[in-house]
C-alpha cells in the first residue's frame, strides 16, 4: 500500500484537504461542524489548528486520521484519495502513514514502555529482530531510552506524553496528528514536548497537525490556523 | 499480525488479568477433570458397581443348561466348550455345576434333606461367595477329588447347631463321608442356605444321580456385555459339541433395572459435567463481554495505531481460547490425579490410550467452548468504530 504514496520530495504536499464538510444529523436538524475546510500541509511543516471548545477541532483531527468519515469534500494524502479507502485499507493507511498523539496519552496500562512502542510495529508486520532498534531510535528522539523497560503506570505525566510521541514516531509516519498534546502538562514539560515536535519535523521532515487552544503551543508551530464556526482560516 | 505476536500478546493479556478468570478457570477445570475421570474410569467403575449389584441381583450371571429331551440322551458341558465360552469377549469367568435336588443325610438318628451341588472352585468367585466360617474348597480339593464339603448356614445350624460347631464334623451322604471345611457366606448365601457343596470331581465320582455337569454359569464383566454374550453362547456351544436342548437363562428383569438405574446415574453425572462446562462457557462469554467494554479505549487506540478488524477479532478470540485451554490443562492434571486415586481404590488400571483419547477430546471441547463463548464478544470488539471507541469514557 505504501507504494502508492509519494515519499520522495522533501517538501511534498502531504495533507491536501479541499472543501471538506462534516455534518451531524440530530433530532433538532443538521449541524455543520466543518464547512468547506481547506488545509494543505507539506513535509517538515507543523501546523497549529486553534479554536474555542466545540469549534470542530477534534472532528477535523478524527477525519484526518480516518477515524470518522467526512460528509463532503476531498482529502488526499501524498496524492492518494484516502476517503475512498475500504475499512481495512484505512487501517493500513493509519499504520503506514500516520502517527497520533493523544491529549490523555492513552498508553496501555500494565505494559512497559517497550510493549507500548512495540504494538504499532506488530500491526505493521515489522520483524521481531528489527523492533528493538526502531524502539530505541524513537525513544532516543524523546530522550527516554533509559525508561524502555519501565511500566507505563510508573511514568510521570511528561514522560507518558513523551512515550506517546515516541509511539507515534516508531513507524516513521508521513505525518503526525496531535490532539492537545500539552493539555495536561506543566509549562516545563510542555516546552520540552514542543521542542521534540520541532526536532521531529526538522530532522525527520514529518508533517504535523497540532490541535490546541494553547498560544504557547501555537507559537512553536510553523503555521497557525483558526477554526471558527466551522470555517478554517489561515 | 503475525501468529507469534498474536499468541504472545493474547497470553500476556490473560496472564496480566488472570484474577478475573479464576472462577471460570476453576469451573472448566473441574468439569474437564470430571469428564476425564468418568470416561477413563467408567468401565472400571461399572465393573465395581457390577460386583456390588451382583451380590444383590446376579444381573450379570448367565445360566446355561442342557434340558432332558424326550427319548434322547441329555447333553453335558465338555471342557473345550466351557473354555470357548470363557473366551467370548465380555466373559469374566465360567463354572460348571452338577445338581442333585433331593439328597439326604442323617445326624444322630435325625434325617435332613437338602440340595447337593457339585461345583468347581471358581463357583465362589462367579457368585461372589465367601466363607462365613472355615474355608471354601479350592482348586486342589477339586483336582484331588477331596472328600470335603461346604454347608449352607441354615443347614449347618439345623444339623450341627451352629457354624463353628459344624466345622470339622463329618457328614454322611450316600454312604460316603465328607468333612465340613466351611460354611457358605456372602450377601446371596441366603438363597443357598439349605445347600451342601462338594467338589465337582468328588460329586461325579461318589454321588448317586450326579454323573455329568448339565449346567454352567457364565459371569460377564458388565451388564452391557450380558446381551451380546447371551447371544453368542449358542453359536459357541454349537461349534464345540451338540447343542441339543440348550437353554440360556438370563435374569432380564434385574438386568434391565440395573441398566435403568445406571442410565439415570450416568445421565445425572454427564448432565452435571456438561452444565459445569456450559456455565464455564457462559462465564467466559460474560467476562469477555465485560473485558471488551472495559477495554473499549484500548481497542480504539489499537485501531488508531493501525490494527485491522481481524487483528482485534483474533486477539480477543485467542484470549478466550487461552482461558479455556489453560483451564483444560488444569482439568487434565486434576483428572490424572483423580484417575490415579480411583485406580488405587478400585485396584484396576484403565488403558492409557483411553486417557489420551479423553485428553484430546477434552482439549477439543475446550477449544470449541473458547471459540463459541469468545466469538460474539470478539466480533463486537472488532466492529467497534474508532471514533466511538476513542471517545468512550
């Protein structure tokens, strides 16, 4: 599947969204959460999507991750129309192209850091002997190599978020989606996470979309978009 | 997802959440142990039951005899015929008997009438008799034609005044003297309390009216063998000697009663085992449903990381399978302990092949149970929408 995506160009367009609309049909009528949204993100770019609560930031992120379908519009990743993919193809798209960082970290409890990072590799079919190097490399990016065998429930909040970032990186994705990645961190840890994000986009030339309502986070991004009343500006 | 990873991840999950599985694990293990013990030891148990029930009803003893046909010579059992009957599958033992129904003896000028039986030494074994006092005559007495006798309890009391008083006394029958060596005992000894037993060789040589063994008894291993053995006997006799006026007597009514009782007992036991296993299955189903619900976010997370629906399906299915298979392994160990204990108790050894057969059947059933109970929860988990799972609180 990965062959159909364009991986070569260092500044290639990774995310290409055109006139994307998302409607929710409720008993009270149809609510348009996203209205003709256009978003284009290139490799090495880190785009912040800001907006008040309920503005549709998370919905946009879930559509970008193919966790839920759009009502209308076009969405291409590296030139491929991903909205028309089957359920299994979507899963393969996620394992090969996408890394996701959640606000609540969402690490597997009762599992070690290694096991958390191994899971995406298992789903991607990476050979067992290749995994330790890939995991070590991902942990090196977030300076957590020494915690590789630590149970996830013994990590601090900042460490958990860094493990979450390493997990998003381990499959060497084309782009990373981050949902309020600093939402539960103090200032010091937030800064550190944002430094890692900058490093990742610069070193790995990974595209990144960060949903946040925190100005400091947005300042660290290369571009800032604001979602208001369903329209994305910027 | 590679097979190796599937096994590793599923086993790890089950081990980490082992506490929640203890109840169903115990239930399935006990059911499995019961299943293995009953199936493996069933035949030995039946034989043992048979011994006990036989004392009461003789349900597994077949009497074969030659009647006196009109104007023809009466047939008797040849050695080779009884040997051939003894080789019929399901036959445990055979014994020949010669009977005189109107024998008399005198003791201190008093006349006593009784039934006289000439029999072989294994007669006692066939009817589960023992000695209430003294001893029962043995193979040596029979082969030597010893002049010894065993007396029924009532007759001993009437003639000699008691069991112990009878031992060593000399009884005169048809002008021959026989030393009383024992008093007949056993649950069914009451039926023969007015009998005197002589070694068959002695009886044939010395008692007027006894010349040949016209009657014989065949003891079957279990009541299930009785019908087939009874059916096979005429053919076997015919193959070895004339079968003129042969009669095969089976106590069908007691046999049917015994079979009926045991059928109910078996039904009850198997129902209990099946119920235990099904309860275990429902337990797994219930736990797997709860597990799927409690791990909704985890499922969403795994799907967000690129897990296919089939990856989730196989993982949950394999977890259920792990629980039932590990339960059955415990069950097999418990079953083996049970078999060893019962073997010692019953003094018999079931065939090892039967245990292996039960083991394989048990594992197969556990696999079916695991897949059956885990299928629906696994399908439910695999079909979850990522967005719903991720937003689940």
